[in-house]
C-alpha cells in the first residue's frame, strides 16, 4: 500500500511540472526572459487534487481464553460383606449285604481231533516266451536354422519435458474446536446380595455284585460231539437311586440410581488460514538422440545324425519247476480240563459313610475403589484475524 502512495505522489509532481508555463513563454519569446525586471512575475497553475478512499488489509492477533478438563483419581476404602461356606464332615454307620463266592474244582474229559499236514513235492514243466532286443544303426539328415544379428544406426527426435516450480498463495478454511461443559444425569447400577436355598441332586453310590451264568450245552462243529459249557460268574456294577439336598446360595440383585455426570462438548469455529501452493509447469524441449537397432537374419544348415533303432525278437524258454502240495490228515486226541464252579454265600457287612454338611458364615472385607474428579483448567490461545482499514489516496484532475 505504501508503494502505491509513492507512485501517486511522483505522478502528481510530474504532472505539475508539465502544466507549469516556462519563462520564455510568459515573455512572448522576445528574449527578455533573461532579465528579471523585463517581464512580469511567473504565475504557476497547479492542478486540483482529489482524494479517493481505498481499503488496506490489517492483520491483528486476538487472544482467547478456553477451559480444558483435568481429571484426578483418588482411592477410597469400601467395606462389603460376603458369605463364606464352612463344611463339616462326620461318619454314619451303614449296613449292606454282599455275596461271597465259594469256588469248587472238578475234572472234565474232552475228545477233539487235530489235522496234521502232509507235504509232497513233484516237478512240473513250465514254458514261457521272452523278447530279445536287436539294435540297428542308421543315418538321418537333421536340418536346423541359426539367426545372425545385423546392427543399424538411426537418429530420432526426442521431446524432453522439464517442470518449473511456481508458487501461489491460497486460503483455506480450518475448523477450530473449543470445549464446553455439559451436565447430564446417568443411571448407575449397584449390586446387592440375598441368600436363597437352592436344591441339588446327589448321585447314588455305585456298588458291585456278582451274577452267575448257568451252564449250557453245545455241539462241537469239528467232531459233532455233544459238549457242556460250565457255569460262570460275572461282576455287575449297580448304582443307588439319587437323593435331593439343599445348599445356601448368594444371589446378586441390581439397584439403579441417578448420578450427575459432567462431560465436555466440543464447538467448531471456522477460520481462514493462508498457505503456499507450489505447482509444476511443464517446459518441453526437443533434442536429437542416436540409437542402434538389431535385426536377425536366418541361415539354413544340414547335419547327418546317427540314430539307433531297437526291435524285439520273441524266444521260447522251457524249464522244470518244483511244486509242493499239502494234504491234511485227521488225528484223534483226548484231554482232561480242570473246571470250577462257584456258588454265592450272602454276608452282612457294616461300613462308615462320610456325610458333609455346609453352613454359611458372614465375613466383612475391605477393598479400594477409585474415585475420579474433574476440574476445569483455563488456557489461552491466539487467533489471527484480517480486517479492512480505509485509507485516503490523492489523485489528480484537470
């Protein structure tokens, strides 16, 4: 703006010098202007000066004070009551009946047959045909092509592009955020506990008992004789019926309360920020470039190659092969088997069964709970603003 005012002042002075009449013109060109007492005093007519109003951009800095939240956490001791189970075990006498096995031994004669193998060897004539390879060699012409490189020089015009950097000043809108406290009510859930009796099922006790399998008759598939299978015993696992018991359980209960909560809400303000943009302007130039090309010229060649062919000639071969045969000869045998029979004798027994009872005891515990507080801390930031200022500039008029 100051350079514009200086240019206007120089223009006014130059215009005044051009419009002022010279001393020779005032004296009529008679040459008497060299004498001061000859001519009347020179009168200069200056042009009228008018002013016009222009606006100049002034940049000023405005400070702003904002608040930001500062959180601090403290720990507070909190007491609560829990229910601790206490288990007690005592023995109860229980009577039960068991079957005690009594084993008796006896002998059983069993007849059976055994098959004994008898091996015999004799010779058998075997004929088979084999193929015998016969090799023969012969000459075969082989044609092939080779490529010979031929190089040539050429010249071409290449356009080269270079880029020149040009800087421009632009303005962009930038959002600016401030924080504002807002208080709302928040629902907070608390937990409380109450005691209830809950039924549960205890599985019955498992026990073992011996079960007797009666004797049975069967027929031997090899001899066809009638045989008797002795009685046997097996162990069977059984379970007593389940019973229902009760235990004390702490059930949580949720309680809701309204608690004030303060949070910070951001507000957005848009400001104009100048920035420099550099863009690349392409500049094209042309230059001569030499390059070499290569082309391949084909040439034909012939070469004799020796190859071998194979043909198969059949031939019959005869040989004696030993063959072994086996036949089974039956042989009767007899054995004495030691057998046992078991009979069950009932017997009454007594055992001690442990029974566990549970009772709940209350216990007071302590825990540390974090409590967070929020405090608003002020801070200052500066904003740069641009505004227009009116300035009077002189201008000439005839």
